């Protein structure tokens, strides 16, 4: 592949070995029990997979974005939810810490996050709608030397298992409807009085991502919990969210490949009238070729976008496109994979339908693809693509 080099191959080998020996054997069990994959998450930290792009100064590998994409793709082939937990930790919360943190904050939170010593979560979404920030109500008020938070967040990943939450709150009189100025980010340790953590929801897919609500009732935080400029965190949030949308490209690619590989193997092995389904039915062959074509088209988009990202481009529009296209391709390929299995494809223990459930959530979790299309339209209108 044109995007491979020796360093990337080395890290990919580490991820492959981890997936083969430690992730694959428990993937079905995690989907069935919805347990957060704590052991795997910690192991990923030990292997450096949680701090791939974090600078070496803060305990990361100082690697590039393409390396991260290769690792995400590899893990998602077997256990997509692990990449989701990694995304909330490293890209959303970790991204904000990296961009906005003071050296003290980075030493205290980013470095142990990169090694997996602590787990991070990022709370933005409120009950009024993920992209409807102008109606958010979670507010932080400075009282003497402390910030006091009140409000609540919904559908937040890594709740309960997180040691630290990075949370968005209003600190201005009014939110600017255009720039969304008036929001600030805060670092909240999990044991802070006034922070209440709800139960993980039972979801269609991404079983084990520990997604649910958190709320704040007179939650007192030290003044130094403010992360970044007062009232001015939205630009960084846009960038860290873009990193998460970008990662949906390789994750979707992995989901599609996982489902395709199962369907191909099954179609070659299952026989009727002395012939494999692959040899017997043209429609089976054509479905597989179409699935393969979609996968390879997505691969091109993913790695050309990551190459641009490695050249310093923010990829605001193309990053969002990766999430949109990735959700579409992974949902299509995994749906067709179930179809090629016939009746047993609908049986949970077969292990193919979980890819479709995970793909479906991809189109909503983190941001709905419709909201992202509107973002891209705005970027086009403002000549920012
Ligand atoms: C599994 C999972 C994990 C998540 N993890 C996190 C997390 O870690 N942190 C976090 O902060 N949030 C997280 N979220 C929340 C996620 O960001 C929101 O679910 C998403 O932004 C959609 O918001 P909503 O659910 O409020 O839907 P709504 O805003 O109610 O939207 C419903 C539908 O209306 C349409 N719509 C809404 N807004 C627009 C728009 N602007 N333009 C066009 N159409 C629109 C879309 O079709 C959308 O699907 C997670 C969600 C899920 C499902």
C-alpha cells in the first residue's frame, strides 16, 4: 500500500498481534455482556495505542495520524467498540487536553491518559440535542476561588469507568449563535462531590462503550479546572471533534472488512448441490464484488484524507465526509454480509450481525451524519473547502 512505511508497519504489527491474541478471543463476549473492555483498554495503553499521536514529552509515541488510522482499522475489524472507547478518551477528551491544556494540566492528565493509567470521557451533548448547543443549559459560575457547575449531559461514552471528565459548560451571559463563544471546558475528576454518574444505556450497538448520563449539582471545582480560554473552547472542540469524525473512516473500514471477510469465507465454504454458494450463485459473487469495491473506495478516501492530515491540513470538511461515507459503507457491507449468511446471519452467536449494529450507531454517535452534512454545507458556502 502506498501509505505504508517501516514505522507504520511496526505499529500495525503491534496492533495485529494484540487483536489476534487478546481482542478476538473476547470480542463476542463483550458484545454479549456489554461490559466495558477494561482489560483490553489498559493493555492498549501499555502498548502505546492510546497515545499514538501524543508527543513524547507527555508520554505518547509522537506518531503520525496515518499510524493511528491503521491501528483503529485493525482493532475495528474485530471489536469496533474498543476504538469507540479509545476515540472518546484519546481524540475527544485527550484532544482538548492536548490543544488547550497548560503544561501542568497535561502532566497531570494527558500523560497518564496516554499510558492508559487513567480513562477520560468527554461531555458535550445535552438532552436538547447534540448539535443544538445554543439551547444547552449546563452552566459554570465562578464563586470566589471555585467554579460551581450545574446541569447535565446525556449519551456520554466511558461514563462510570472514566477517572476524569472533560465537560463543556456555559460561562457567559449568552452564547454567540454563530461562533458559539461563551462555552468553556472544565476538567472534572470522577470523585468530585456534586458529579453524579448515571447507568450505561442498553444500546443497539457499540455494546460496552458505557454510554449514559452525567449530571452536576452544585459541583465545586478548583479554579485551575478551567481548560483553555474562558468562553472560548469551541474552536478547539470543533478540531477535536473533527479528529473523532476522521477516525470514523478507518473504524468504519474495519467494520466493513470484518463483516466482508466473514461473508466471503462463509460463501466459499457453505455448499449446496456440491457447489459453494460463491460458485453456485452469480448474485452471491456480485454482492461480494460490490462490497469489496465499496471497501476499497472507502480505503482510498480514508488514507488520502489522513495523508492530508499528516501534511497539517485540518480536514474539516473531508473529516466529516469520512464519517458520512464510512457510516454508509459499513452499514451497507455489514447488511449484505448478513444477507449472504441467510438465516444463520440473524443468529447473534454467528457473530456477523453485530457489525451491522455497530455500523448503524456510527451514523449517530458523536454527531448525526445529517448535522455533519450541514456543517460541510456551511464550510462550502464560506469557501473553507
Ligand atoms: C453511542 C453513543 C455515544 C456517544 N458518545 C458521546 C460522547 O462521548 N460525548 C458527547 O458529548 N456525546 C456523545 N454522544 C451523543 C451524540 O453526539 C448525539 O447523539 C448526536 O450528536 C445526535 O444528537 P441527539 O442524539 O441529541 O439527536 P437530535 O439532536 O435529537 O437529532 C435527531 C435527528 O435530527 C436530525 N438533526 C439534528 N440536528 C441536526 C442538524 N443540525 N442538521 C440536520 N439534521 C439534524 C438528525 O437526523 C438527527 O439524527 C453519543 C451518542 C451515542 C449514540
